[in-house]
C-alpha cells in the first residue's frame, strides 16, 4: 500500500504520527496507530491512499481481483476526509494483450475496495477515485451503511461501477455523489432491503438492477427503494435488466422523485439484455426469463436524448404490476418515443414523434400491465 503525504489510522491514536521521509514510498500502518489486535475495527483515512502506479508493481505470482479486500468483519467503519485513488489512468494506455498477461484473470482488472461476508459495515465521508474496475463492492454481506462519499472516474472508463452490491441485504446508501463509466449503483442477485436516498449520478449508466440471470442462472432481488435521485449525462436513469433464460424474480421495486438531465433513456426495463461480449449464441431467444413484478415509478422528471421510456418485457414471463405516476419528460432534442410493451400476453409496440419542446407522460401505466 502506498501512502502519499497522508496518515492512515486504523485505530485512533493520541501519539504524534511520525514524519514521512522524502523518497520513501511504502510505510507500515502500525507506525500510524494501527493496533492489529483484532478488536478495534475503525479505520480513518485522512490523506491520499494510492494504489500501485502500474501493473509491474502488483505481485507477479497472483494478480489480485481486489486491491483493498476486507473479509469476515463485524462492526467495521471506514471514515475520514481523505481519498483512495486507484490510479487507473496509468493503465488506460496499456494494450488489452498486456492486461491479459498481467492480471490474475485474463483482462479483469481489480476492484478498488471490497467487503466480503461482513456485517454492520459503515463507509462514510471519504473519496474513492480512478478504480481500474468497480470502486466499492459489497458481496455476501449485510447491515451496510454508506453516507456522504464521493466516487469519481471518467465517463469513458469501462466497467467502473460506482457501488456494486451482490448477495447483500439491509443496505442504506445516502447523500453521496457518484461519477463513473458504468452503473453508478449496481444491484445484483441476492440483494434485498436496499435503500438509496439523495444520490447524485453524473456521469454513468444510472441506477441499475442487473444484469440478472446470465447463463441461465437463478436471480432474486426484492425490496429496493430509490428516492431523491439525480442523474445527469448518463446512458440510463433507472434501469432493470435481465438476461433471457434466467430464473427467479425481481419484485417490489420503487423509484421516486427522480430527476434526470441529458439522459439517453431515463426509464428502462429490459428482459432481453445482452452485453456486447455475449455473443450470438448467448444472446439467442430463450423460453424462460427472470420475472419482474411490482415496479413503481413516481415523480420522474427531466430531459432525455434518445427515448424517455423503454419497456421490453418477455413473452415467456411478462412484466406484471408495473405502474407510473407523474412522469414528465422534456426532449433535449426532438426524439422518437419507442415503448415496447409485452405484458399479460398482449404484445404491442407504439411509436410516435414527440414535440421538440415537451412531452408529458402523466399517470401513465397506473393499471398493471
């Protein structure tokens, strides 16, 4: 771990911190107050914590999938006024072949901060920037609180999710700003009771559930609530995406008080999701799908650049219980409205030209489809 002009305090200490010597690039955190006693689990970051500046600095025997990896913790807090910097800008000029040679799994760059099988974890007040891949990940964990953090990476940095949740329950994310090259918040299978409030996403791919059900897998997500969300300069606003052939259910999802600006598609449900690397065989038609039921959109307003709403639901397992109320869109430029609706066996596709000034969709889809 490289610590530049900073102090990393794993345990609060009243003793003065030693001076950082010029020319030194590595330090022992025990010199700055780390007890290492297995009991005191509060970490304060009050400076810049820098990842290694290139692939050659990582261990050669086994390239890590995570840089800072926390496992099997209970009652752990990361807080402070400092920055965790993944320095991924130093990797963007590296060719894909060299990336494949150097990382543990071919082409997969490390997540910056990951919590695994940990409970009652808080992350607050810090800044996380320039991750090679995902910035902050919670896997197989519970009782998670994230507050007042800032995540930032360029909008063209691939696969750099802001916050990634997987098999994690009882999550509260609030009062945070996230800008990245992928989903600002990504919610994957096994997540439930997730609350997001006062989130700014700019740029990125918005708030996403999925992709779920990849490779015919089982996916279950429930009780997700996002309110007072601001999304700007993004590909999507709020989105649910599932792969064909998957199994399971997405249920009881609410998006309310969502503001969008310069967003390509603010509202999307896509049961035909397939990423660019999926290949024709993987993206072919399947007879099963992850079910989507009980999704509510309330008070969504702003500007879009492509289409305001896209609902692409499966014939095999249609979306049910989808409702929208007080949904307002203004075109950033004249655009074509395309709503693809396949629900309850009634397939229909409607398209019409929107006025250049303003399009209202108010109290639409109040009845279940």
